[in-house]
């Protein structure tokens, strides 16, 4: 028979490696205005780390992506003038995606909250409070209610934590 500890350990073993992942996407340099607009919609306004090649070697700059077109991007570094970095020399753009972090946190929190809530509810539903009258086994219904409550509460907490932490995303060219 499976115990609640086994289910919790299984949930943790499945969820935690998935939470720590980062996304690395191989992207083509934009050759049309539509491709550039699509890439700009992902990166515009984000604090990013841009790696690009120069005559002296590889250089890394950090700042906010202001605009992006077929030829390059405008990067506003902190307390510095805006620089234009050509796409020909751009190697990667790395940024933190808070929306994807919130989604992953919501998923992990809802799954673990549902399992924990179901186990706790099922255990409480099987307890008989009165020894004078016959008891009905309500472990399934109370377990389902516990799963719903646990997924809502832990899913919300997970989404908040995920949005704060974010999800590391790298676009390589």
C-alpha cells in the first residue's frame, strides 16, 4: 500500500527538477520585418544580457532592450547612452521571463497542493468523531475538497513565487 510519504516524495522528485530548468532557444536572425517584430515582442522592455562579437573578442552588455529591427537592437544600459548592437555580431540574448516563471510556479504548486490536500482530506474524512452512532466514510469527498483547496492555495503561492523568481531564457543566434 502506498503511504502519503511515498506520494509526496514522488511529487517532489517529478516537480523540482522541472522547476530549475532554463530555456535555450536557437533563433534565426530576423530577415523580414515580421520576424523582427516577432522577436521584438519577446524581448522589448526586458532587462537582458546581450553577448556579441567585436574585433577584440566577445563582449557582454546588460541593459533594457528598447527596440529591435532587422539590422540590430537598441540596448539602454543602466546610466549609459543607448547603444545599437548589430544582429550580425549578436550571439545571444539572455533575459528572465517572469510570465513563464509564474506559470511553472502555478503548475508545481497546484499539483503538489492537490496531492497534499487530497491525502490530508482523505485521512481526516476517515476519522469517526462519535462512537455512539455508525460513521459514514467520507474520505473520498473530503479528500476531493482538500485537493481543490490545496491546489488553489498552493497554486497561487507558487505563481507568486514563480513570478518573483522568473524563468531564465536564452535566445542564441
